[in-house]
């Protein structure tokens, strides 16, 4: 048994190598090598694939569509059609599949369409409703993983000695901490402004809670970290936390990192979980601010921070990812939509970012998520029970392909504060449901 497979193509472009490694290495766990020398390919006895318009001998041959041989970014139509096992794009003939699955996986995973001119939302983001997956009704499916599974069956039939890594369904809860405290550690000016706002709006209930918290008679409602750790321990799963440590701004309202209590929270969480940076909204187009925030968090943790997820999921390709790589961030968890659940990159496996402008595979590992509870608070207002049903639909799709069900939660949604009343037990309820899949 072996896990090595050789790929032949006359044009071994960076796109060809990336697409084959995405499917065969990152998803199926094979060891992939390449050659453009036909005689070398023909002489090999063992698992091999040609990516050419005609086979060279008795290998498994896939007919190219042409996208992986191109350079640059062009606007073109991408028709979607039904196949026996689902959907396809980049139709070809006389190939094991009725479409070029490697071009299809490349187009979707690189987010090719996000490099093209598009309408942005009020925060400058690409909206799900403009995506091919949304408009062709496959946003709720990790189609790249499904194609990989179909390819695996074909390879096993053709090359019985080929050994694949065992794929296992994984659950990865991730927690965004936009503010560790609702009332405490806000400083004198912000505290006075909060009290004044309560009085002006005649919100005496909030004023009472604020006062009780500030004098120490009540726990701060956002201080839910002991409970989160307890939930994590109960379900034996590893959470990943992202802390916002940027300066106070219109869209960034975290506690100051100079707060010893805030630092204590970060260190306490780090004892039990993985901690990453939640780059501020303001830092998205300012690498100096991003560097400052990374250094702040690294100083608290006493080790270099290498995980991140953008605040507001403000992701601009390729600039956002380039900035992260410049600061030696190795793993990012921003690949998902704020305004819709589903698979933004049509995949539920961590994979490497391909920079379409530079035509290179990078070392930045993308961890796509497919569900966020805030989507059902701000974009599709829903009852808590409905939220679990929607999450479970996606989790079952991930389970079919033994992928990673990565989802986003916000720490303040456990607080029972406006607008999260009734959501306090949603996270443990979801994890309990996931255990039964």
C-alpha cells in the first residue's frame, strides 16, 4: 500500500499544482508529485493521473477546461449544471466526470469571483447574495469535498493499492470576544457616557444592572468565560477564541488591553483553549494598526500570535490575507459570510490561500466556517430553536464528507443582555445535538 500519486501535465502551472494538491493532498491526504515529462510519466508503474486533452497510456486521464492554464483574472460566465451526483461547473467531454473538477475547485476555493468588480455592502464586504454558490443554490453544500469523495472512489477502483488518510468528522467551535466586559473596565469617560445614555433613554433596568456591576454586587454579564470553559470541558472539544484588542472606535468597542482584568481573562482562557487575534475593523486597511494589535496580544500571552479572524468578517482579497502573512499569521478563520450561512469557498476542510494576483500558493492556512449565530440575530431574525435546526442542516452536510464543522459564536450571546435574551443556552444545546449526528 502507498499514498503516492504522480500527476502529468504539459503545462505545470501554479494553478494546476494548487488545484491537484487541494483535492489530493489537503482533502484526501495523498502525497502528490508532478512531471511534465511524458516518458517519465509513462514509465511509472503505480497510481498516476494525466491532466491532458488525450491520455498518454492507461492512466486515469482528466480533460482540462483551460482555466488552470490561464494567467490573470478575467470576467466570464460560469454555467452551473446538474450531474448524476450533484452539480458541476466548467463542462468537459470524454473525461471521468462531465466537468473539470480541478478547475471548478480552483475557481471556488480561491474566491475568483471576489477579485472581480462587485457591489459591496455598507462595510465594504462581498455579500453572499452575489456569489455563484448562492445564485445556483449550492451555498449550503461543501461541493469541493463531495467531488473529492467521488474522485476517491474512482481512484480506489483504478488503483487498489493507493492508501488514503482516514477522514473524520470534526467539530470546531470558535468564539469571538468583541468585548470581555459590558460595564467594567471601560474607563471613566465611557462609563459616564453609558450612564448618561441610560438616563436619556430612561433605561432604568440597564442603569440598575450597570450600577450593581460597577460597585461589585453583580457579576459583569459579559464575563461568561468560566461558563464557556465549563461547556468546553463537558463536551470534550477544543474551542478557539479571538480577542479584539484594538483601540476604541465606532466599530471597535473592546476593553483597553491595559486593563489588568482583561489581560487576566485572556490568560485564563489561554490555559484551556487556543487564543488568536480578532483584528479590529480599523486595522483591516492599516497594517501598522494590525501589527500593534498583534504585538499587544502576543505580549499578554508571552508567545507569537498566529491565529486570526477579522472583526465584522471584513475580508478583502488579497490585501487582508497579505497583511496577515506579512505579520507571520499562519492560520485565518475569516472565510465565511456574515449575512448568510453556508460554505463561502464551497469547502469544509482547512486549505492554503492562493493569491490570484501573484499566482502563488501561500503558507497561510484558511479555516472556513459555515455557520454564525449572529447571522440569525441581525440578518435573519430567528427564534433560538430555529438556529439550531439551521446549524444541524449544515453539520449533516459536513458529516457526509467527514469534514470540519467550524462555526462562529460570540461570547456576549451567553450574557442574556439585549439583544441576546433567550440565547444563553443555545451553544451547549447545539453541541449536545452535534454529539448525536
